[in-house]
């Protein structure tokens, strides 16, 4: 276990959990962005996996074997993700929990499919992740089509009389989210006033904000990650521009408020359901809190990914990857998310995948659907 709570403390090295006196042969690959602007993703991911594996080892291991974690930093980048995937395969992992960014998960999944190793992504929502037809690919969260439909329904039902813009960052997650939201909005008879792309990683988006204001845009749906979304809304507010922002599940992370500050207040977004509300998750949550860590965001989804893999191993009676993948498709599993399973594509079922949230007072809170009209 690491001594520091900072995301930078996660190194791309082999981490041993449980007994250190025995060389384990059972390896879980953990692939996530551990450095850079999406390190919040990586910290939640690693925390969830570490807790689940430590519990497995404390209980005597899995099928009598101690489990180790091999960590790889994919930087949320397609090329780095492929390199990380090849490293994990070379290390001999039996399963990979990750990758989190859709742009990383899509190319990495091909590497794992070629090697016959199961990949269980915790947060990648782009439909292509599971639409490629790889029987070893599984997803713990819902598809962008679901959250896009929710966003489009909100815009069509409550904001059709406003001038709407849809922006994305050109990356697999953001562009996919924006494209499906646009298509669904148009299907509902509403045409956006502006559809455009920004370049991620910019120091500011003042020109984009000025363009939106000049076009009379009142509502912005943004498809992309939290940093750019935060800069857009903060810079709009700094210029006295009363823009309403709607976003997707990337806005769940606390660095959205850290960058946007009070400008984030009132920003609504669709994201994954919070497993902390599940009564069955309470003992696990208390273990995290006893370590001084609040399991927000995707932490419990990463924990659940290890749960389903471990139960599939037990169902298969083997660590053999093909047998485990078959068990993942064939059975349902009791997890901190509830009782879940995977369909023929590898998409999860068994719980409501997305709900509405709103940012306020430095944190996000569930938004009562009845208040969507406000």
C-alpha cells in the first residue's frame, strides 16, 4: 500500500498486496491515467482495485493463490495505451482492469483480444468499446448512448426554446458523446444553433466563449473531459456571460470544481449512479473511510470489477482467461453495485447506469428529476 494519498504516488511498478513471502503467479493488470490532468481517474481506479485485492489476499487468496497487481500508466492516450497493454501482456497478466478513457480502451482492447486476456473497463463509455465484438471485453458502466439520450431528452423537453450549442474535444469519449447527443436531439425535432470542436489542452478558451456569446448561445452541452469544461464555464462567468452548461460523466471528478471554482455552481451533468447509496456497499465504504479515503466517483466501480472477475474465476474453477471470460458472460455477480451481469457484447446490466447531478458548494449532489425543469 502506498504511504501518500496523491495520485502522483502511483508508480508503474509491480505492487504486492497480501503475503510478500510467496511469489504469486496470479496477476491483475491495472491500466489507467496515473499522471496528467486525468490522474483523479487513476487514483480512484487504483484505490478500488487495491482494496478489493487486499481483501482477497487477507481471506486466503483466490483458488488458494495470492493475487498481485501490475500497474500501467496509459496517460489516457491511444498510443500510450497500446504500449501499456503490450507491457501488461508481456508481464503475464490474467486479466486487465481498465482502461478508463474510451480513446485508450478502444485500441488497447484489440491487444487484449489478440492475447485472449479479459479486459474489464471501469469507466470507458464509448459504444465502440464493446461494439468491436471482442468476447473478452467487458464494461462496468453504461454506454454513451444512454447518457446522451438523457441529456437530449432534457434539452428537448426543457430547453428547446433556448439557443443550444454542442461542443466536443475531438477525442473518442467527448466526440462520441456529442455526436449521439446531437443525433438524439435532432431526432426529437430540435436543431442546435452551433456544433463545433475545441482543441483539448488549451491554456484558455476565451475565443470559444466569445464565439458562443456572439451567437447568442444560452445552453451548452459539452462532450469532453473536466478540465476543458471547467475552463469554458469559468471563463464565461468571468466575462459576465450567463451560460448554462450540461455535461457527461467526466464532470463527476472534483477537479472540475477545483478549476472552475464557484462558476461550476449549477452545472448539471449525467453520470454513473453513486454506489455509496447501496446498503450492501456499506461495509466496504467503511473500510475505505477507515483509511481516510472517501470512495467517490468510480472507486467502487473499480472495486466491483475485481469482484466480478474473482467470482468468475471461482465459477470457472480456473484462472484460464477464456474460461473466465465465458463465466463472465454466463453468470450474474453480487457486487457493491448490486447484482449485475454482462450481455453478449460485454455491456453491464442489473442497475440504473446513469443519473442526474448538479454541482453546488464545492461538491456534486444528486439532482431530483422533478427539479430538471428549474
